[in-house]
C-alpha cells in the first residue's frame, strides 16, 4: 500500500522511512494543535510553536499506604510537574516539583529534581542521617542536578521543590519556591511559605543554574495524632488554598482515592495549570517500599 507524505503530499510507499522528495521522517507524530508533521526533536511544532503532549500527561504512583497523582490540566499542552514517592524503612518520602514554564525544558528540570531528591532522601535516611540533614543534602543534590541541565547560550531550566519525610513520630518538610505542604488532621495547617512576591506568582527562589545559592526552608513537627501530609503544586492550591477544604476531601479516603479526588476538583475548577498531589498518611501504619506506577489506560 502507498500513501502521501504528511509534509509535502508526495506519494510514498509503505515501509519507507523518509520521503524522497522533502526528507520528512515518515511516521513522525503530527502536532496536536495544527496537524502539521513538523514537530521538532525538542517537542515543539515548527509550524505553530505548540509544545506537544508527553507520556507524563497523567501519572499515578502508589505505595501500600501513600499515593500521588499528576495531571497536565486542561489548558497546558504538557505536564511540567513531577513527583516521586519512595520509602526508607518506616519513613515515607515524597517530592513534588513544578517546572518553571518560562524556562527551557521545565518538565526535565522538575523530573530530574524529584527523582534526585527522593533517592537522596531515602539513601540518607537509610544510612541513619536525621531528617533535616537528609533534606538539606537532597535539596543540594537536586539543585546541582537541575543546574547541570543548563546549556550554553540558553536560559537555565528551573523548577520549584517541596519534600516530606514522614515517619518515626515526626514529619520533616523542605521547600524552595511555591509548591506547598499541608498537615491535614487535628490542627490542619499550611506547613510551608511561598518563595514568591506577595500577591503574585513571581518566584524569589527556585532550583536552576541561575538560582544563585539555594537555601531550603526546613520545618520539623510532631503531629498530635494521625492525619495526612499533603504535598502539591500550585495547580491545586490556587483553587483550594485552605487546609480545611483539603482535609474534607483527603481524610477518610484511601491515599490514591484522595489524590484522584483533589486533582479532579482542580480540573473541575478550571484546571488552568498542571496539578500534582501526593497524599502521605501519618500514624496509620508502617510505610511499604514497593512503588507501583499506573499508566493512564489502567485508571
């Protein structure tokens, strides 16, 4: 069978890898916005400039007693948030990072930071480091990894950061930027502050080669009873900033169901940004070490 080249409409034969007329790679994905076959290796359409969706558009991860959901939302072409969830003995470790959209390759920055920090936190805790020391080291390594992504002549990839180490009767939070952590339970509260100009989303601190010296905020507290540690990007808290509203959804549900419901609420409220939510129960049993990733088609 034969067909037409999507770029120049010249007749091509089945099985051909390139169009002999224009050199277009046959079988290449078309732009989801304009239909053009001119999608570059960087993921941008060379015709309309639209950034193409990726396999991270909707991701769910789950431990035995903790879970997270990340979704690209309704208005962005790609999910630039990232999350990681693991465990060290009985301590659950979670990280949420939000790529800075005005920087190049923000989705790469956020995933690099989340993966690097979660692995470093778990390793440090497993080796006996106290949670605050482990958090500082995780942020340092994540910041170095994101800074290393910068290429000569371009702006530096960048992202925000928030992490939690929950277990052994305490919760330790670390953050840089405006991704948030909440305690939901007795005395529900916002645990983080925003590194941003008041009343705006203009960041005053982030991870990236142009960030200067990165000094994380760290907070450790001992909950009075069982509850939930919630980590999220601004795609959720822009719509639901109050702890009480989040607690009404996240408590009395499984971690995965709670994360799914919160993401759904943000989508129903407009979904103007990427949305990432990690739900980590505290004081409700030991953490498991096995992580399961659920592709979109299995939800």
